C-alpha cells in the first residue's frame, strides 16, 4: 500500500531524514518509533504530501506523493500532532467544515460526522465548542476529523500525547477497528508500550535513519532470544548504540 | 464552491468569537458615530494667516483688521526673522509681508506690492487666503479711489470745509456699507454629504479596513502554527484554493465592516444618495481585496505571529498616517510624497470622497479601483510564491 524509497530531507543543511526506505502492507498498523528529533514527523509529513523530500520516492495506493499529491490526498487521512481544529466552533461545525473542504457534500459531511462522533463517543458533545472539551476529547475529535473521508491510509502523529487513560483506550479501540476495516495506518509514537500492543511492525528511527525494522516480537527476540525483554529496553539499547 | 465555504467559515469564526465581533464590527460602528457627531457642522474656511508688517501705518493696521474679521481665519503678526525661520522649518506654509510703503501707497490710490512666501501650494487653505488678501486689498483701494474722487469734486464747494471732513464722512459711509453689504453670503449645504463629517467618514472606513490586516496576517500564522493549514492541504485543497478562500473571506469581512459602518451615515446623517451608497459598497470590495491580500502576504512572509503583528502595525500606521486619511500631507519632501502614493489608503480615500462628497460616478473611479485591484493581484501573486502551509 505504501512504498518509501531512499527518502532524504534536510533543513538548512542539517539532515532530518536520511536514506529512509520501508513499505507498509494493506491493513497493516505500522509504527514509527524514535526519540524526539529522530525524523518521524518529517517522514509522516512527506507521506502526507505536506512536505516535499529533497530526494527519494513515496508511493501510496499506486500514486506518487511527490508527482500526484492530489490523487494521494484523496485516499489518505491525516491526524496531526497538534489539535488542528477551530476552538471557537462546535465539534460538528469543525467536522462538517473539514469534510466539505475535503470534497464531501454538506449532507454527506453531516452524515459522516454523526457516525464518527458516535464512534469516538463524542455524540453528546457535538454541539459544544472545541475549546470547552478536555485534552483527551480534543485528541479524539482531532482523530475523528481525519476519518471523515473514509481514508484507505491513515497517518497518525503522536496521537496519544497528553491523553487520559480513558481516551487512550478509545483510540486503541479505533485502531482495532481500522485493522478490521483494512485501513492502513502509519502511527508515530514514543510510547513503546503502545507500539508493542498495537503495531504489526515498527521502524525504530534515530538521527533521521531507520536503525531497526521488524515486528515488535521479532525485535525483542533478536535482542534477547529468550524474549524476556520489553520493546522499550530494545529501543533504548538500539538508540544508545 | 470550496472557496465560498472557506470564506464563509472565516465569517462564521468572526461570529463565533464575540470579542472579535466586537472589535471588528461593533467598535468601528461606535467610532463612526463618534466621529460623525464630532465633525457634524457647517462648512467654512478654517485657516491661519501669518503676517510680517513693515508698515505701522493706519491703513496697514486697517488691512490686517479686515482680514482678522473674516470668519474662520486667524491672523498672526510675527517678527520677520521668526517668520522666515518657521517658514524654513515648514511650521507655516504661507507668509505675507506688508511693505513699509503700504499705507502711503494706498492713501495715494496706488497699488501696493504685497510679498507672499509659500511652501508648495501654501497649504490646504493657502490659495483661499491669497485670494482673500487680493479681494480685501481691492476693496480698500476702491474705497480710497472713491474718497479721492469725492474730495476732488467737492474741494471747491462750501459743503466740506476740510479734506478730513470728507475723509471722515466717506469712512462712515464705508463702515456702514460693510455692515450692510449689498451681497450677503450665507454658508450652507445642499446636502450633508458636503460637510466636514462626510469628508472624514471615508478616512474612518479605510482606517478600520486597513487595520484589519493586522488580524488577517496573524490569523494566517496562527492557522499554520496550529496545523490547520496542513490539515486543509492534506484534505485535498490546493495552495491556490486555500489562498483564494482566505482572500474571499477577507473581502466579505471588509464588505460587512463597510456595510455596518455606513448604516449611521445612511439612516441618520443622510450622507448618501442611493447611488453613492451602492457605489460605496461596490468600491469597498476593491479596498477590502487589496487590504486582505496585503494581510495574507504579511502572514505568508512571517514565520512568527509577533513578526506578522509588527509588520502589519507599521504598514497600517503608514497607510493611516498618510494616504490622505484625515489630511493631505504637505511636509516631508519627496520620500513622504512617494510613500503617500504607495499607500492603499490614498486611492481608497480619493475614491470614497469622490463618491460620497462629490457625487462622482463609479465609472470615473476606474483608476482608483484599478490600482486597488492591481495591488490585490500583486499581493496575492507574491503570497502564492511565499505562502507555506507547513509549520516551521
């Protein structure tokens, strides 16, 4: 579903992403792990067609993200790290706005909003302003907006940062549902426990490069054949090296 | 369709935030009412006339007194050195020197030579004052000629014993004629649109629409920082659609501001004719487009909200201080003149004043509308080049 090949991006001469290559299968939940500044968000933003790489290729659903970003945007959903919503508008108004500018008719955007708000358990708050929601609810709504167009591929950037346990659990449930629906997810996080629990495969990034790529189980097995090691320990060991 | 949706969303955001609604719509409305109330009144000459008198004679004093009696004109008598220093500094724009032989020449019926020094055109009221000086001098000379003629005709009669008696008699006649002039000029207005308040009204409108670019420029940076622009781009909008929608939103907001600010002059003060009101609304689209595009350009070039704020404040201040917003700048030399021509306010104020005060047709304002449109297009082309949805 996604092929990333020899991706390179630098800012003011400083390498942010260096020779990154990986592929993600349809319906797979793929984790991008790494410390702050490892290059995860840059890779996600290139895949989301927001940034252009200096070199390399990104193909999503058969379309080049660099040459045909318009086609890629039709099949992707993006949940950014920030709460990219209008705080003075209600949950529903935000959903309808982003739905319509994403190409849905107003009627369809309203229908989708109802369904998704119910799914993220925010239907009772639909007429409330975003500014009045808790941090966790805002995160859920942020994710809900990215699902409006029924994307085939979803990019989630640190979607559980600062989220209370209840909202985090709701996000995990959604991830399970994505899996059932065969939605491909690329998920960046620095919570190892989350990645271990949710992701089919993970790529561990450090200083703009992928230093390990496999399933959490395989990575743990490589680090300790007995398997008595957490993914966090594997991560610390790899990033120290 | 999407452009309209983005534009209407911006209006919705304005409505959703009561404080912003107050700042953008209600506050300007209150200021319009205040300014209109302050400047409501009859038109007239308001000016200051500066003199150096080298003649201490009675007729020179009489001349100055007559000028001082003109309604709305204030006379200042100065020392020569101080007067020329102030003229040099640009503190005064018109100086009249009454020569030492002024009284002598007038008393003989000869034309005295007034020395008039100007900076540029002599200021807004300069031409009026010069015309007034000529007319009062003519009046005095006419009186002297008449007295001389009367003296000549009666010198052999036994009616007047001495010249001074003739002079005294004639003077009393002239004073009487001045008190009861043959022609009385009554100052008035055909329409309130010709009053001072109507002159200041376009300045108030442009001031608020131009100052709105402070808000517009910052909102672009804020939406970029909050990831909203990235989300819009990833949703499927092109950069051009985002910019177009934002501009349309600014135009609608400027139009709304103009509409609300025009209501008191339309409904209470009677500035507008039906045509000038419609013309003003149409013209507002061009002003709002140029100001909105400039705000978007500032936002596109700024990487932080503080940068956008500072740049927009400076540009708004230059536009409002110059641009004939409340007065026509007369000092400052070529730089100020150039800056004045570079402001959007200049073309907006010229256009709106022509519409409201002079009752000009929209067609005659094509140059102003064209320049505002050109400004909007240039600002949008530059915005397209520098606009970036991605956060830094």
